[in-house]
């Protein structure tokens, strides 16, 4: 077997495993994929972010198609105000952060990504042990306070999505539930409606970078990894309920924390 075939096979396998883990907890798994792209496939940081962003776009687009079968479209339309509220901030955040990432030195980009991944691991811990299902009603009464909070939250979520190449569901879902008091299942579908345009904006900004050529250079790896991710996510979705969500979220939070520190440990030495 050639080295290219082995690399593609490794991409398919890692995509399937990450997709399955994400499917088990209702996420795309992009936060786990970034350390793998940098650590295992030796893709430079900015190129890995762009690669991850393109993969997230493909996976979210497919997930949104399947989600329309579980949530009635008219129910989504009823909550378009929430989508527009968060998009007002996330689109600006994604555009701004992607522009900064292109000009940033690799060492600073590594440091920022390390911090964001560590913070995401703690978000996963909190989501594991804080009962989002029991939350009823929004954080504020409907009005200007909710709108402002939505725009600000969206802005920071857009930054995270652009810098990590993720869809941002791990942040969007709890934000929608806590701010607007929406059912967590519906929040999952609404988060995809926000993620897709947010990622497109960040992705379009990255097209100005030389690093964007990674998608052409690593096209076979990209295709095999997307196929693996979709198959893995489907398998993970079928296995939902077999494992306690709290235990899974805690375990995955630990894995994310360790992999982030291991992948970017060089940032502490410079």
C-alpha cells in the first residue's frame, strides 16, 4: 500500500471515529479534528483551520438536510428571529477573526487556538453536568436586552468558529437554550441554520490566504475524511442512548483537553 493510500485510509478512519463520537453527543466533532489534522497529519495551523472549516461546512450541510426530517420546517421558520439575532453578531465575528488569523504569526495563532480548545473542553464539562433540558424560559424577558445579548454572544461564537474551523454547535446550542428558552432539540436545528452562513462567511474570508491552497493539495484526504465523518456521524446517531451522555461528555472533554495541550505544547516553550 502506498503512503498516499495509507494517509487517505488514516483520514477515513479518523474521520469516522471523530464523526461517531460527535454523533453520540449531537456535535460535528470538528473541535477534535483540528488537533488530529495538526498533530497526526502534520498540516500547518492556518491550513488545518481552513481544512477543518471546509470539512465542517460539508458535514453541517448534510446534517441540516437530515435535521429537516426530524424538525418541521415551519417550526424553524417560527424561530427565524433567534437565527437572525445571533447571525447579526456571528457573521461579523467570523469575518473579523478570519481576517486576523490570516495575518497572525503561527505561534500566536497556536496559543489562541490552545486557549479556545481548553475553554471548549470546560464548556463540555459544564454541559455534561448542567441540566440544559430542565431550563424553561429565556434568561431575559423578550426585548432589547435579549437582542443585545444575542448579538454579543453571536459575535464571540463567530470568532471561535472562524479560528477553530468549527460549526460552533457546542456554544450555540446552550446559548439558544439559555438566552431564548428554546427546547434543546429545536436548538440543535436552529444552531445549524446559524452555523452554515457563519462558516460560509469565515470560509470566504480565508480564500484570500495562500494557505487556502491546502484544499487543492490535500483533496484526496479531504474527500476520504468527509466520507468517514458522515458515516461515523450516522453510526454515532444510531448508538445514541447506549452510553450515558454525562459520562461521554466528560470523557470527551478530557480527551479534548489532553489532545489540545499535547498538540500545542510547543507554544509554552516559545
